[in-house]
C-alpha cells in the first residue's frame, strides 16, 4: 500500500499517512472492524444504507469527543437508512466505556485495532510521529450503492467545519448540519 508523505500536519510537522487517497465517485473499499461486543463488522454488510464513516485518533481527545457527540445528536434524526460509524484504534472496551459516559447511542463505534483494514484501506493510518499507529481524523460518506459520496481527511490547519460533497450527496437526503461542528472552547485543534 502506498504511503502519502506530508498528507496532513501535526503541530506544524508533515505526517505520512499509509494507504490510498479516497476520492468521491469511486467504490468504497471494504473493511472489517470490531464493535463494542467484540464482533466483526464489515462495510459490505451495510449495502443499501448510507454510511457516514468518521475516523478519529481517539474518542478521548477534545475535538474527536466533540465531533462524535455532534454526529450522535444528528444521527438520531436521519432515519433507519443512514448510519454513522466512528472508527478509531481505541479498544472496544474503551469505546464502550466512552459511549456510556457520553450518552452516545446513535453512533456505532468501531475499533480498527485488530486488522487495521479501515485505516489502511481509507488512507488514514498515521505512519510516523507521536501518533504513529492511530487513525487521522477524516470523514467519508458511502452511498447506498457503495460509492464514496464525500471524502475529507482534515488538515488541522484548515477548516475543520467543512466537508466537500460530490453532487450525489443531494440524492441521499443528508442535512448539511450533520457535517458542522465546532471544537470545544480552548481545545487544541492541531490534532488530526
């Protein structure tokens, strides 16, 4: 799998990400991650639904915590044909604890610790620096047909509130409010 040198920045330093750059319009790569019950979950099992994939380094960081809570608020309004999955390298036990403490029930948290197939297949595996082995913060939207409708790996020095969509987004009925969140006051936003 190809590495992408300097794909994102962390504390002013370029960081290499492992895996391909995923672009809107292509097929969404399949992956297997682990749910809070230690069961495997595959993207291919969700065909026929719109899946919002939110990658975060750790649910225990301020920006990722806020983002996942915001997705949880919005996910409850989307109906049965849209699911929000947050993927990190956090262990399933930690994800389950965090969800309970945060009251997150509408977002499915998945751990990529076992196979790392999500991080590698979606090009968000941090390859160097103090966060090597974690996932970079990113959002992907996969349509009912398995096509990538939106893809953004956030540059921490860029606009963390904006997601760029392909024209197909309109056909999925996803509200723009799903993709806007503000980091907590005083949060260190130079993370992935």
